[in-house]
C-alpha cells in the first residue's frame, strides 16, 4: 500500500494514510480509459439535430409545369429534395447516441486514472475543508495555501455540500464533486486531484 501524507487546508502535514493497492495501484490501460471517455461523451450528446422531409415542408402541392412539351425535366412538386427549398433525404432526426458499457469496465477505468494521478504525484489527501462562509474569496485563499491556485483542481468530498459548491463555482479552474459522482472524464479534465480523507472509504466502497 502507498503511504500518502494527509495535509490540512493550510498546507501543513497532519497525518499519513495508506491507500489501497486494489484502487490506487492497478495496471493502466489507455485504450480502456479512452473507451470510457467516449462512452461518457456519447451519453452527454443532445442528439437534437433535425431536418424536414419533403412531406413536412409547406407547399409544393401544385405541379410546377405540365408533364410534356416544355423541354424541361419532369417535375411533380417544387418541394422535391433536388430543388432549392425542398425536403432532405435521410437527414438527421432526434436520436440518442448513448451505448451500454459494462459497469466493471467503468469502475476499472476510474481505478486506472486514480492510479495515474498517484504515480504522477498529482493526488493530495486533505483532512477537511472548513470555511466560515460560502464565499469564493475564502475558498480561493484555501487553494492558495495548498499551492494549487494556478492548477485545474478537482475536489472529491464525501457527500453533497451546497456551501462548498457555492464557494467554488465562480473559480474557473475548480470543481467540487461528491464521491458518488466520481467519473473518468472529470478526473482527466482536471490536472490535480484533491480527495478529502472522509471520502476515501466511500470511494473504496464504490470501486472495490
């Protein structure tokens, strides 16, 4: 097991903790991680693009000209797909881009990213976050004490905390996420990962 320092919000070491090898020391497979990212982004696609077929466009009921004798091609409607202003053939319609992916694969990818963060020394364990009020200024001061004010940082907390969410939401490079919402895309999107000590058991319970 890896032994990691536990620091307080002033950046001072207060304890040490061992991280489970099952979660923080696994084989990293980039192809599997990429597969899960694609799955996440596919689920987020709105899929709301839509086009009208010739039957949905108003007008075009009258035959533009007679069938024979004009020297022009035959035409039965001005809403034909080959005409300007006509309908679209096989155009996009509202759909879902989501596809299924085994839960074991998703959990395995999260463990791989957590392992990478630890090996690259981009993981910090924090004992707790205690700010007087849900103010951005106080949260920014804490980040400065931790030395991550210039880095994109993801904070994993044990459970939803409206005060911490409110205090951090105006900080462009910061995201506070409850442990139940841990996911591969956000772990990769942020350069640094800070986990509250109390969130570790819940992460372990979910990924074991």
